[in-house]
C-alpha cells in the first residue's frame, strides 16, 4: 500500500499516478492503492475527465453514447464488486474499484494522446486501429486487477474480465441500437 505522507497535493498525486501506471503494466495490483473513499472520489473525477476527453475527441461519439458508456461501466464495476465480495474479500472492493477506474482513466488518456499526436502522421485508419488496441488493453488490466483482488491465478481474472467485457458490449449495443 502507498503511504501518502502529509505533503502538498501535487506531491501526493504523482505517487498515485505512478502506482496506477505500474498496475496498467501489470506490475502491481489493487492492494497498492490506499483504502480511501476520498481517493476513490478523486479517481472517479479523474475517470469522468478522461471520459469527457474521449467524448470531445471522437466526432461520432455523442452525449447519448457517453451516458450509455457510463451505465455500462457501472454495470462492469458492479460485476467486479460482486465477484470480489463473493470470493470472500469484501474489504478489497474499494481498492479494486479505485484501481479499475484509475487505470481505465490512464488508458483513456493514452488513447486520446495517441490519437491526437499520431493522426496527422499516420492517418485516421492506422491511428484508430492503434487507439482501439490501447483501449483493448483494459481487458487484461482489469483481469489482472481482479485476479489480484481475489487471490486467484491471472487467467481466472482474464476470464472474468472477458465475460464482463462481453456483457458490457452486449448492453452497450442493445441500448444504442434501440434508440
């Protein structure tokens, strides 16, 4: 767990971002995130900011897609929370949700940065493909986080993350096609 000493706010954010980056690289797990509702609220804000950046970047992505995307994300978080509780680790839910949202925000910002920086040089098609691969990396990251949260082998976490991803995709498609 990160021990955040009593320092200025900027000095506390960098260790958190480093920790989230280490989780995205599958080097650390959710246990490295402090168990804090205030931190969770800040990470939720960070996640909303990253979602708004994606909304601003993608032309065909409208407000309805944004709302449906948030709903499907909440469904995914609910599935992960239930998984952690059923596995017998209810005290790890807050850290797990913080890790999933924080890593999701970092991946979204990487998506935005890649898209903005490389589109002029590589074109929309290649840049879009690379951007989708960046977003797809969230599945193994979430699987890694869940596996560490429930003390299971990584492949169990990957299977859980794939099932949640498919569920989210089905919900997203059914809600966007219906309207």
